[in-house]
């Protein structure tokens, strides 16, 4: 049984006098110990999906409209708040995009780290907590941990702060770590170090990771399976190799074609996906990618494609998936 | 950090000299003064029968020139302003503020006589303001846009919009004159000395209720809304989300994480309250017939009682300068990012 099941999850937000569905019937599973990538551009609903798993949707504007999130078979949205607090930060932990603002500026690092223990393992003595915090900082590769514990967040670099966030998330040895663009705000070398660290930690602890990003390169490096989201819906889901080798959905194909490659002719225009994402208030009734898709046909703007199984473990939401699968669609951009 | 505060303390000296030089010179420049007042008094006394004739304060026929010179020498007006300023400053250094030209009492005693009353109101106004505004601001932030929030906003802004002397008059008319719940004014009752210990406390308290309301009502809006907005900003901050993501309940996230951060803007103005204690409000003191520093300062200005004016200036400017440093200390206490003076790891 998968450790986490997202089942037909829809999330709605109240805007000025209107209700907008920002995530529409998203379904995927997470197996224990695996790394699942969720990729898509800003506003596609990937972060909101992650927040809804944690029960952290901004209140009162956001809410789960339909579907379910099950952790070890237990429905999270219907849990009592106290029970949810036992899971949050304990069994499922989360790290965020901005390590600069995710730590409280007026409390010492040590105190913020220790909080996870006092919240979930209140029986531990202060001494034990202190030693565990030291151990955590060592585990995430922070030099001079004793000194760091008594420092404030502004005295640490961005990479260090993200390491502290990771240490905080690891404190109670969670089953699942949700990483919401944890490397986006960091520069490339630090980014590589943090990815390396996450990979090592996963090997040590056996936790599952949901890695949210807009960077396909990061996905390729870290994940075993990928969910591609577009404008609040799932476009495609596949194992990492099939997805990169044989992308089916036109959006995925466009994303992959847009990655600059070393063998490209220098000083030529980069490939892009033409057009813009439809605004969340004016989503088309058919396929949401229709206005940017080079393979669009009449059916696409009339009817939304269902998510279908193209091959085992490979699901796609496109009316023309059979042609893509068979290789009879022309290449992207040609 | 210590060196920063030592530097700030040393800076008090030139600032203090600057402020007092300015006011001292002004007292020499503006028309009117103790001598003119005496002349006019003498003219009025001497011209009782011929009260209709106007007198000339400059040409003062009622005093001889020799007497005038004596008076000028007595008040130090015979010397250049710089000389008499430094004479005055030298006396201030040994805590001699001179004598009031109006009461002939030492200025120091005149001020200290009224100090307890002003400190009493100042301290209670301070406690009342922060004691009401911080909890109210917190509650309003949590209950944002509810009926309670809207109603209290309307109330504190009404208090802000009405001038405090109008509030004072309204309170006095309604609760003292008509309903007779509170005394009409004064700091204590006439028979205060005959009351027992508890009765004395009760007497002071019942006299204090209306003036305190008039003092503090206008300030409620500022601190309440500051606290509310500051807390709401922090509740939306990512570190609060981090705290909740750790499994913390919302209440603990507010008081354990957001609260201290939202005190930073409040702490910025805290030290300055020390000078509010002294300045008070002469209008409210006049209305409620309270003999405090505010009233003393106002009267001594009107009566050109310059030693008292300068004496109050000495006390209030020093308190104000110390208050500024206290504010800095308060900010440094709540916000570890603030490091004064040293170049490392600042904001």
C-alpha cells in the first residue's frame, strides 16, 4: 500500500465574490522511501497541493473542495485538529522555498530546532534534546554546530538556513518530507549541495520525499517518478526515464524541448512554449493547454481530456496521446 | 553595543547645551519678563486712583533708574546673554535652578512639589495605554473583520478624533456634574489628611478616573492599530507557517513566535513615554484642576517666570534624551538583529 494517496483532490480559493478551483482532481500515490517529483510552472497548483497535504491551506480563503488525502490509509482532511498536529511536523514534515524568512528572526536556532522535540516528544529531557539538536546539525553538514545553536538566523547564510530547516524537518524522523522548491532561492553550488544532502539523508532514514520544483534538471537528478502539473490539473505522470525519453503530453514535450543543451548551436534563440498560461479566473472548459498546444484539434477546446493510463505507471491527460505514444506526432517546434 | 550607548550618553551633553542655549536666548529676546511684570504691578499699585491712565513699561516712572538697575542685576539681565547663560549653567550643574520670579521659591522645590502628581498620572496613563492596547490589538488581529473588530476600531478612532480637552469636558459634565459619580476635579479631596490609609487610596483613585480617561483615550487608536497590524503582518509571515508545520497549534504560534516580532514597532516608541510623564497636558490639568507639571509649565510661560521655564526644560530635555536611548535599548532587547555601533552582521 502506498504511504500517501492523493485521490481526486480539488482545492478551491475564495476570491472577491467568486470561488476559483485552483487544483482540479489531482491524483497520485507516494510509495514509502521513494522520491516523487512534482513539476510545473508558477501558479500551476503544486505548492497548494503540498500545503493541503499538511492541512496548511491559507484560511479562510482556501479549502479542500473534493477528493481525499490518505496517509497510511487514514484520511487527513477529516482528522481532528489535535490528531493532525501529531502528524504534522512529526510523521509528515515540510521545508519551504525561502530559508531567509522561514525561520523566526528573534529566536535562536537551537530553540527553534528544539521545538519539534518539545512538541512531539515532550518526555525528553532538555539535555537529551540539546544533544539531539547537535546531532541533527552535524547530520545536515553544519560545521561548528555547538556555536550555531546559540546563533540567530540572520547570522547564517542562506544555504545554512536551509540546512537548519532540513534539520528541523528531520528531527522526529518523518515518514514523508515535502520539499517545496527548497533550492530555488539558493545559488547553484549551494543548490547542488542541498540536493546531495537530501539524497544522502533519504538513504540514511528511508523517508519518502515529495519534491516540488519548476526545474526539470533537479527532478532528473533526484526523483524516481514525476508528476507534471499544468494550470491546476495533472498533465502527465511517469517514471523518470520514460518521461525524459518518451514524453507524451505536449506540455511535457514543450518543457523538455525548452531545456537548453550543450549541443545546441550557440547564440540561437532558445526554444520556448508560445503563449501564456490562461488566468485562473478564465480557465477554458476544454483542455487547459489548448491555447498553446501545436497539436491542438477541435475536440481539445470542447472537452477536457481524462487522465488515462498510456502504459503501466505512465498516465497522461491528452486527447492525442495515442498518436504521441506511437510516435506519429511531429517533433516539438518543427 | 556598550560603546554605542556610552557614545549616546555622552551626546546628551552637547544636545542639552544646544537646547538650553536656544531657549535661554529666546527668553532674552521675547518682549516681557519679570522686570516688566514688576513694573506693571508697581504701576497698577501706584496708579490706583488714576487707573484709567495707561502706563509705559519702558519709561517706568514708578521706579527710579537706580532701582531698575538693581532689579536687572538681581535677575542677571545686566550682563551679556552668553555670560549669564554660563552662570546659569554653572548653577544647574550643582542642581541650583534659581528662584521663581513669581513665587520666590526655589525652582527645584516648585518642580519637585508637583512631580508626584505628574508621575502618578504619567505612570498610570502608561500602564493603561499598553495594558489596553496590546491585548486589544492582539484580539483584533485574531478576530480581523469580525463585528468586535469593527466596533472597537470605530471606538478607538472616535477617541482619536475627539480632542482630549473635549473628552475631559464631556466626562466632567456627564459623570461629575450630572451623575455625580466622580468628584469635579482636584488630585485629592479637601479632607484628604483626615482619611485612613485605604480611604486615601480610594480618594486618589476616584479623582484619577476621569483625568486618566481623558489623558489616554486619544492614544489608544495609535497603539491598538499598530499592534493589530504588526501582529497580522507577522501571522502571515513564513516563520509562523514553519511553526505550524512543525505541529504547533495556532495559539502557541501566535504567542511563541509572532508576538515578540510584532512588539518591535511598539518598542521603538517605548522609551519616549518617560518624557510624557512630565509634560502631561496643561489643558486637562486646567480642566480637572490638577496641580501638575503641565500646568506649571504653561503658567510660568504666560507669566514669564523664566527660571521655572528653564528648570522644566532642564528636567524634560534630559528625560527626553534618556528616553530616546531607552527606546534603542528596548528595540535591541526584542530584536536580536539590531546591533548598534558594530559593523558586523547588522540588518
